[in-house]
C-alpha cells in the first residue's frame, strides 16, 4: 500500500516533531543547448541536468526530441515518476520520438498540446509505465485539452514496434472550445491498457474533435473499476468523438461489481459521436448479476445505443447489424426478442457480419439474383431496407445469392476494379455465381472469401502480400491470373 506521505525519519526537538521531506521536485525546460536531441543529454535542458523522478520536463513548441533508453534512468524510487509536458508552451509543434526504453510517469501526468502549441508523441519502440502498480496509479494523459488556439490537432501515435502502454486515464480534447486531439493505435504486438478510469473523448465544450483510430494491437479497459470509454459532451454538444476500429482487438475488461464496473462505451451524445467498425474484433465484458453495464445501461435508451455504432461509416439498423456469438443485438442495443433488457452478455465477442447483398433488379422489392455489372457507385446492392451505392472506400462485404436465381448468374466487375472487405457466396436457388472482368481488391483486417456454395471467380484477386482466407464448404474456382502470398484455406 502506498501512502501520500513518506516518513523518512522523525526526531523530537524542543517539543516539535520534525518529519523528513520528500525528494525535491524541479522543473526543466528544453532549450536544445547540447549535442543532439537526446532527452538524457544534460545540456539540452535549462537548468542543465536530466529530469528525474518527481521532476517536470517541459518541451516547448518548435522542438523535436528523442528518447532511446529508460527515462528517468533509475525509474521511480520515492513514490512518483516524471511529469512530461509536450507542446504546452511556445508556438509551433513539439515532437517526442521514443524508440526504446520505458517512460516512467508513475502517479504523474503526460500533457500533450494542452497549452498554446501542438504536441505529438511518436512511439516507435519501448514502453510507458510497463511495470504493474497497485491502486491504478499509472500516469494520467491529457491530449489537446484547453487548446482552442492550436491550428492542428495534438496526438499520440503508438506505432509498429512500440510495446505496451499503461495509462490510468486518457483524455482527448475534453475541454476548451475547438480543442482537437487524436490517438493512433498501430502497434502490431503492443497493448494500450487502462489502469482505472479509461478514456474520455470530448466530454465538454463545443466544436471539439477527438478521434481514436485502431488498426492493430490490443486496447483493453482491464479489470480495474470505473473503466469506461466515455464519448461526447451531452445534448447540444457540437464536437466530434469517434472511435475507428479498423483492425486489432478492443476488449472490455471484467465487470467487477454493479457499483464500479467497466461500462464499455458510454455515449453522451448522438451528434458526431460513434464507434465505426471496419475490421478487427470487439470483445464485450462479462456482466455480474443484474448489472446493466456493457450494452443496456442508462446510456442505451431510445435516444442512444446502436445509433452510436456504425459499420464502414453506415449506421447500424436491425437489418444492418453486428452479429454476436451466441446472440444478436437489435438496433436498440438489446438482445433480439428482449425489448427492455437487461440481457446476460456472457463472454460474447462481436464480429463484423456486415455484407451488402447483390441485387440484379433494383426495380423489384428486395434483393434479386441475376446478371449485372459490379461498379463503384453502382446501386445494385441491398442493405435490408433499400438499394445503396457500392463504396470502394468502405471495405464492405459483398454477398451473392438471394435465393431466387433461375440460371447461373454472371456479374461483370468494372474495368476500373472494385474493393471489398470480403466476399460471400450463398444459396442462389441451386445455381452458381461467376465473377468476371476487372480486378477485385480485398482489403481490411482479415480479407475473406466465404463459399457456402460452389462459385467461380475469373477476375484477378488483389489481396496484397497478406493474401486472403477461404472459408465455407463450397468449392471456389479461381481462374484469374493471380499471384498469391500467404493464402489460407479453411
């Protein structure tokens, strides 16, 4: 157990109790007076010296610095680490690039672009507060808060090669009108773990922009109390709070008790406030007893809920939904057949089930099997409610087989090509689909061709060096001039 007062020694003197004081905290400002830009070079700071535990390190706008080993060198030994302020003073942009070592800010703050300048933390290696601490006493991180004057957003980039990052709380653009902030999670093997309070995206103010984008790695709220991804500033808020899940895994930790559990996503606005899923995996928490934490608590009423979730930028409706194992949530965020909740969300994992269905006859009701042309912008796609245009940028799934074909359909891909996240072949009333013509590009976190029935693709398939996965019991014929690397067949 940590105490707020470290008693180094006591002695009685003239009836007065004298307590030993904690380590002296100093403030160091970067002036770049040394050789190179290493944070451990004493001459780069004013006063000369290297900021250590308890100290505050300030890097003004206009400077770029590098961290290549542990900082502070000895970590923390007296209860607190280092306070880092990046782009909180001066003008222009302050950049810190970390390639190795551990940044120890135990029980301290990391502030990025929270003043008059712009701050960018570029993490290419190493870790932040990687050691486990009891009581959730990890650093609190504030990005772009109270910075209405900054012309560009401040941000944190956890890139490929970066290790684990543990924050007590991460706050993006939470206060100050027009504050802007972003976080990019691209680390292939790294984790972003919240030690206690989770992440806040624009919780007050107007005109703010807070964007969290995940393309790889794992983001977890852990199993400590009160971990929530709180998004939006409430009714009337004009800011944007967006979580883009394009790859990797986001997981809500175990709900501990009804009073202090992990709430998953808490939406406080329906204006420009949403989670957009275009890949990756969303893992929900277990729920205890009647606790209504993950999906159907107060935040998921008729005003909020699944309207705050999107797939490839499209709002999720009852026919355009996320599929869960072992259950399905309808457009209100409740288990299908349960109009009021709560439901028992026991270890369910969300997977992207979105697929627009090919519609050869847009004049008839519903999706119709048959011949036609697959063109970017073409409206031969049924989303369950009506026809929509194919958008190559959304990496949507393309499903062929409405169950009413009268002959073997052939769909010709436009000569300019199309892009999809996956392709699904389903029952075409006993008939077989053929895709021919231009190139089909498969992109996304896990490009897949699912052949539940026999199908043929004569088009060239461009799935990059990662290839694609073939699933389903049907036979898939590939006759195009394809070159593959890393193709998996299930």
